[in-house]
């Protein structure tokens, strides 16, 4: 995970929000994401969502397109506490 362009406070806030949601310590979640593993996140999803997530992970252009939507940007702002 390339975190060079992300404010560390925002990244920490986002990881904290996700970790609470899926019940995984934020340190473990960050380590897995940095290693390109999504085991904890995927185990917390239902099978349909996990399959969709895996499809997105395998298609970087799809992820880029999804993350550039206004909804994704608004969600990031909400989760990171950005105003």
C-alpha cells in the first residue's frame, strides 16, 4: 500500500474506523494491507461482498475508477475526519 501521499493522521483514522467495523486491531490491518493481504478484511465480509472485493483487487483500473467517484471521496472524508 503506497501511503506516501496520505496524511498519517488521516490514514490512522481511516484504519481505526475500518478496524472497529471488522473487529481487527488497526496495527494488524495496516500490516496486512502493506503486505498485500486482505485476510482479516475478507473474513469479516459475507461471501458475495468478498467475491466483489477480490474482483476489484484483481482489477486496479476498477479500483482507481471507484475511488475517484464523489461518493468514495465523501466517504474517505467522513471516515478520516476531514472537513
